[in-house]
């Protein structure tokens, strides 16, 4: 069997996924902590002061990575949900629904820090700006996915219904991203570009990019932890769960 296909089949096994994710989580935390510490220290204390916004701009090191993660996690959730719907892979369904509370938390942080940043910049905590409004809609979509999943008793049916809602909500992501280009908004335009030259000072940019990477490790560690807990809760009466928790060897390959 092709090694990639074999790996996919193995990760579809609840016991194998539980064991594998348990080995990965400590490494993900080990990567997140130093990256986040370095990024925050550099951004908050050593990056140069902005000539216009002075010290208030430093909230960017929390706000921007959170906003990026809010969109990325939603896309990951929708893709995992699609995989679960098409191929009926239960682990993909669990991972998809486990994305929702993490994404909602990042979206909430992005909205709160954006409001705190907006007060000294715009003179108000909130305006019905296109970027802010579409980000708020994203939070409602996350809450809708979580609420729909909780409203259906059967976990597999609940995951599929939530996946459909997540896929419909994908239309909001390009609206968030391009809102500053499509409409005349108070929100500043794009200063960091993957293609072309960014308009932000390199000394400010590097800590920001490090924080962006750190938040991805944070997301991965939380995602696997939540999915493992959800899996244990659903399969708490099954033989593989008792075997894994009891330390029985060899069951990870065979359990399904």
C-alpha cells in the first residue's frame, strides 16, 4: 500500500489518532511557547515606535495574528467538514467541529483588540466598517456551527449538518479579506504582502510574522487536544478506549 494512503487509513482509526496526536501535542506546545515569547518581547519592547500611532500600534502583535487565524481556522474547519461529508471520515468530522471554539476565541480576540486599537485611532471603539462587520459575521458563523452541532443528539448527523453550515459560510472569507479594497472603509489597507514589497518596517514585520507562526502551533495543539477529548467522550464505552487508557499495546493499528 502507498505510504500516504496507509497513513490516511491509519489516522482514520480512533486509537491510532489518539496515540499519534498525544505524541504530537507536547512538540506543538514546545514550538509555540518560545516563538510566542520572542515575538511578543520583540514586538512590545524592541520594535520601533510608529511615527503616526506611537506606542498604540503595538496591539498589532495580538490583533493581526488573531484576525489571520480567525479566517484560516474557518477555512480549515470547512475543508475538514467537506472531507467528512464526502468520504465519511469520522476523525475529520471531529477535527472540524473542534475547530469552531478555537476559531470563535481568535475572532473574539481580534474584535476586542480591534476595538481597543480603534479608540485612539478612530476616536471610537466600533464603527459599522466593512472589515469589522464581516469579522463580526464570522463570529456569528462560528457560534452558529457550534450551536447547530449541540442541537442535534447524534454526533455524526450533527457534524454533517455543522459542516454544511461551515461550507456555506466560506463566502464570508473573501469579503473580510477584500473589504478594504472593495469599499471605502476606515480600516487601513493591506500593508503586508506575500507578493510585492510590504509597507511595514522590517523590524516591525519580523516579530509579527513570528507571532503568526506561533499562533498556528497554538491552534494545532488545541485542535488535537479538543479532538482527543471529544473522541474519548464519544467512545468512552468502546474497547479501544479502555485499552488505550489502560496502556494495552498494539491496539492502535487494529482499532476502528
